[in-house]
C-alpha cells in the first residue's frame, strides 16, 4: 500500500509540473496554439515532419518523459474548468496495451515508433539512399538492393525466433499487463545485447536485481500467463510489430554497422557484385533514430488522426 501511495504522489507531483509548463506553452503573446504532447525526447524526430506536412495551424511540442505521464497530464487538462476544451493532443506508444481510446489521443499501431523504423519498407529506403543505390549508372543496383534486403530479413527472422528474445518480451508483457506496476523498470528486469560473431547472430541477456527479486513469487502465475493469456498470445503472433521497440532497434543498428566500409555485408556485396557498397556516413548506426526517422512512411492511422485536427 505504501509503495502505491508513493507512486501516486510521485505522478501527482510530476503532473503538476507538466501542467504548469503546459499553461506556459499553450499561449504565447496572448495567442493560443495547438499543443502536441509527446512521450519521449526522441519522439519529435518522428512526429515533427508529420505535423509540418499535415497541421496547418501553429503548433508547439511538449515531451513529458513517458506514456503514463502524458496520460496523467491529459487527465489534468481535460478535468480543468478553464483548459478542458483546449486544442491539445496526445501521442503515445501502444506498448503491450490495448485499452487507450480517447479521441484526442493517438496510439501507435506498433509497440512503439522504433518498430516502424525497423519496417522492411523503411529499411529499404534507408539503404537505397544511404548506400548510394539510386545512382542510375551503378550496375546491378537493383540486384544489390535485393541482396542487402534479403540479408536484413534473414537477420530479423533469426532475431524474432530466438528463445531469449521471446522470453524477454513475455516477462515484460507479464509485468506490464498483469502486475500493472509502472515503478518496475523493464531495463532493470532484463537487458539484451546483440552482436554478430563470425556472421552468426548472438544474443546475450542479463538479469537485473528486479528480476531476481520477483522471480520466485511470480513463477507459477507467469507460467499460466505464457500458456494461455490472450494479450501475450496476440503479442507473440506478430513480434515485428508487438515486441519491444528498443530491442528491434538493436538489430537495425547491427545491420547498419555491417554496411560500413569494413563491415561484413559491405564485403559480401563486393565479392558478389564487384562493387563497394557501403553507408556514406560511417557513424550512422550511432544515430540510427535520427537517420531512420527520415524514411518512415506516415501510418494511415496517424494521417487520419492529424487530418481530423
């Protein structure tokens, strides 16, 4: 009871801070603006060009640092007698949830924006541009692109079928949907590292203190969950969209690293096609969110949501 009270007070305090900043932001020079409330610090990289393309009114951004914080701020604004009719909209990740349904709130069609970055269509665009495969004088450029995309799909398939990844997501889904305790940090439960060793995908999973603390007490309940829980079976049926986005990005980063001038894929492409194919920016993998955000097609559900504003 004490932990829940502490959590409530923590959120209440943060909500007041965010609400104060919202009031300052909503009106500049006496003119009210459309306010877009986002979850995290990296979300503007994805949303800003979408807003620019479809929102004709003047708008501003607020990033509040989490889904629960965005929804808490929404509750505060919509219950306020003065601001409850404001033009403010909220953009959150789906995560493992299916229960957020407000007219003023957009929910991603995948676990998170990062899952969209890893979509094969997005990766195809990224590779084609960043590796110079749009040049008409480049021989076999279509074949090279098909080869590189085939390698990405094989890598991604091996990743999604790995038992460690499935276990990790099952634990995360159990904690979020059954425990419903936002104070438990997923990264402090289990952490994943990926690497290529002699061309083979290797996954390393580290168990945190929080995992050890809850493991014994939750063992039987967790087993029942993975066998028959509808939420988990739905997530498991579509790992590309429903597994945690932070892990999906690890594979995209690994793949892009393999396309550097001395990378495994760059060397394989040279042997197969006699052409040195590599990313023009050797440090692109370190800034993959910024780079990939340029190539993501706007989901139809987001276009519809923004068009209605």
